[in-house]
C-alpha cells in the first residue's frame, strides 16, 4: 500500500474531486478535512457559540464525534451521529468556516482527530495543510493549483448546481480573497509541502490529474498493493464492536 497520500491546494483547484477519485481508484478511504471544519462550524452556529471565544470553540471540537462514509460515490459526513452533508454547504457556514479554521486552538484539537481517522485505513487526505502539518511524514504528497479565473469558474458551477444565485465576478473575488487569507494566515498557512509534486490543473481535467498522481505513485512504489477502505457500518455494528467514528 502507498499509506497516506496528501493533496493540498487553494480553493477551486479541484483537490477534493481529485482526492475522491484517487481514493476510489486505489480502494482507499477519503478524508475530507474541509468537511470536518465545516461540520464543526455548523455545530458551533447551531449552539450559538461566540466565534471570538477560541477556547469554547476548541472544546466543541474536542467533544465532537466525526464520521465520514461513502455512499453511492458521495462522501456523507456525520456529527455526533447526525448527518449534516447538505447543511455544511450553506452560505452561513461558508461565511464563518474560515474564522473557525484559522484559530490555533481549534486546529490543535482537530488535527489529532484527523490523524486518528487516517490510522484506521489507507487514506487519501485533502486540505490546505495535509502535507505540511497534519501528515508531514506522509510518503506521497501532491499540491494542485490553477489560475484564479479557472478556479472561480469551477466554484461558480458548484454554486449554480446548489441553487446559489451568485455571479461569476462575486465568486472570483471570493477566490482571490480566500487565496490571500489562506497563504498569509498565521496558523497553518497554505504552502507547498517539502517533497510535494505540484500539478497545475488550469488546463487539466480531473481524470488527467488523477492519472498523473497514479503514475507518480507507481513510479515511487512499484508493485505496491491497493488499499481497502472498510465498508460503512451501521451505528449498531459500531457500538457492538466498540469502534470510534470514521
């Protein structure tokens, strides 16, 4: 097996789509760390936690159970046993998640949870600090990027598919602001991890990106066996086996 594979990159670079497809091609589990931060943000909003209260937000993460499952080729996320897959994509969550994710204490509580999930099975993990902070010793790292205009078009299509009435110009501005914020934040800034292979997705579709990743993995570890992400279990099965969340 290739162990942990990390994919980092800015908003709209296609890293999540590529990570899901790569995980499926390898038979690995997919760790959507961005969804975990969104899910925790949603929980904080529902509980009315002050986003200026870093310790309360960190405590919320510490006591939250996250579970990710793949169903019908879609990653579903659960918080404390309740599914929140659709709710975490709301505009309200999107407007707050960056505040949540930039807090040092919050990240200190989230990183061990992400590492614990990855220890359960061979994993492809995507985010903004997977190769630099969460899994710095991962044997295989990628960084995907692309011009802001192309990334904004991708994000704009996603918004339209969800029924959000945003103009392309609005999304482009959001992407540029997010880039500036991610690359200059004090905690876990977006940067290329040591040893990471950089892939420009501006003119490369997701299949092409994944093909290049697979080629790189096979060259680095020829003959490595594929992983096997365990099938999702029912709550009763997990309780019976005394298992934590995936």
